[in-house]
């Protein structure tokens, strides 16, 4: 072989370990240790790791309502909006505003048909579509002053899940499992449960980006094996599969030692986790062990009410959403760090009253049941429950060309609502406010990066220290922004 070809075949490890001083080997060991590729980490990159400081929360269940529920009709009552129904906004308010579909020249204010009632000792006002959530209001922190930089779905979803509206970044669940690992030995650290018709951003909002793929969200299916191809093909015994995995592991370990690529360590860990999941996953999704009163509390056997609409995602949505809520509780019981419970779609540009009533009826009972169930099991204090979307809906009616009448709302980034419970959150309070028609967050505004900083803080992670070096830069979930919202903390 030509000497030049030989030099080209040298790996970085070959070069470093060939140095007489041995300093290269020490440097490589340090590098691999930082990347979590030595000792036990090479076998289980998801092993639990110490936080920066004492955490309040251990697990997170995040409801992500793709499409964006109308905060005006669910969480943020605006009597003045109803007084002004049918009137036009001053041109100055619309001058520099971009909408997805609204035509500025003819748009008018649209009031809400919902009735709001006070709930709990805290007196939290919630829509008549959310009676069950009202029953746990004293455990809930309702934030009415969220705002974001994005007004279209895919960028907005990336912003909420990944901290910035660009592709290739790790999702929140990926950052959390990267920082803390997972207590579960037989299930992924980050699990995604979906229902509805499918979110517009797809898997880009639960992938690990530039982090090793071990930290990517694992999508559990609603039918058949929880993960595609999890079961062995007919005629393949477990012993034969184990022998094949051992041989594959040895080959991957040899390659890992040669080149030090963290994705090889992820590959080894993922194969081993999949093997363990073959026993754990069927038990997880088998709900026969759950007593009848639990199934009834979540409303698993409720039929879908009749609805004329195109955003429901097909039949049995009530059952699927409720089942996902119960599975989320079973997942955190088994040590899964982050569960992303995604439902699409709440994108009510039209037919708002009918379709929002359907969706709220689907989600209200099981979401409230999840809070009560976690609480009665002593899990709520260490499990953070989050209800969020990419933005809110306009206080204006959508007058898109081709619509016979105005029956819905457009995308609205300037002021919207989320809620949280458990996991170190101070419940029974309403934080922040929008103006009298719900246009802007005017009291205690909270940016999405502030939300991220606070969530990480609850898990004992300093959002400025949780970083990953990529392309010569230290990246973090909150990028160069974010502050912890201390009034939220218990």
C-alpha cells in the first residue's frame, strides 16, 4: 500500500494512541468521558445522571395540542370582546401585523359564545367546556400571558418544542433525557404518544437533532406493537435473537473503539433497549390490570359524540386520547423521563364552536383524571404536567376568501394561555394577563424560552449550563434567551 494511502486510513484514535507520551490516549479518554462513551455509559447512555441542583420534578407529561386551542374560548374570558363583537379594530393595531389568512381590510372582532365559571378555592375562571379541569383548579397554574415569535404552525411548533424555529435542533424531551438520563431500564427515556389526524410538523418536533439519537423521542403506535417491528418474526426464538445481538454488539464495540463515534454507542444502546422492550412494552399497554374505576375516571370507553367536522382525525378519538393519558401515567410510573402526548388538530379556522366543543369534551375528562390519578398515587409532586400549543387564536373572526361565513379564528402569537400542574409548580393561581380583548400579553408576559428555562429549573437543570457543543458552538434549549419565572415555583 502506498504510504499516502496508509496515512489516509489512520483514524484519530490511531494517531493519538501512537504518540510516545501517551497524552493522546489520555486526551481521547477525557473526550469520550465527556461524551458519555466510557464504562457504563457505553452500555446505557440513558443511565440517571445528577442534576445541577436539587430538583422538584422527576418526570414530565406534556400535552401538546397541535393547531392551537382558542384561549379566548377556553381559558381567558373577555367580556369587552363580546361588547365589541362585529366592530373593526383601529387600523393602527393592524398596520404591522402579519396573519396567516385574515384579510385586514374587512376583518372584525369576534366575541365568544362560551360561559366562564369560577372553580376551586382559588376562583379560577374557566370555560363551560372544561368542567373537569375546573374540579382540579387548585392544583393548576394557569398562565394567560404567553407569547411567541412565530405565527405559522411548523415554525411555531419547532419554537415550542425545540426553542428556536429551525430544523435540526433537539426537542425539549431530548434535552431533558440528555441532561438527566432516565430511571427506566426497559423503556425509552422519551416517549411520544399521538392521536388525531397527525401534527403538521411530524417527527421534527420530537427528534434529537445534533444530540446522539439515544435521546430522540420514540413514537409509540396506537395499534399493534407499540414500536414497529418490536416483536420477533415467526419462528425466531428469543435465544437466537440474543445471540445475533451479541455478535452485532461486538462488531459495533470494535468500531466504537476505532473511531469514537457517539452514534455507534447510541446504536448499541438502542439495540439493547429494543430487546428489553420486547418484554416490557406488552405489559405496559395491557390495561387489563387497571381497575374499572380507573378506566371510568379517564373515560376510556366513552364513544365519540356525533360531529360534522374535518379536523377530528377519524373515529374513536375519545378512546385514543383517554388511553394515551392513562399510558402516560403508566410510563412515568415505570421511570420514563418525558412523555409527549400530542393531539392534532385544534386549528379552528372555521366551525370553531362545534369542533372545539368536540375536542374539549375529548380532552377535559382524561386530562383532569391524570392529575387526580397522579395525586392519589403520590406521583404529582414529582411529575410535571404541561398543557401547551404553538400559539393561540385571534380575537378576530377569520374572513378568509371563499368562506361563506365567519366561524373561526386565525393564528395568534401575541398572547395565549397554557397550564401546568405538579412537579414543583404552585397551583391554584392565574399568572399574567392579556388586554381587554385578548390581543397582547400586557401583565407579566412570558416568552417560550422563559417557559423552557423554568421547566428545566424544576428538574434541577440550569438552562445556561445544559449545553452541547456542535459545529464549534455550545448550544442550549433556550439559545441566548430565557429566564426562570420564579412566581410559578412552589
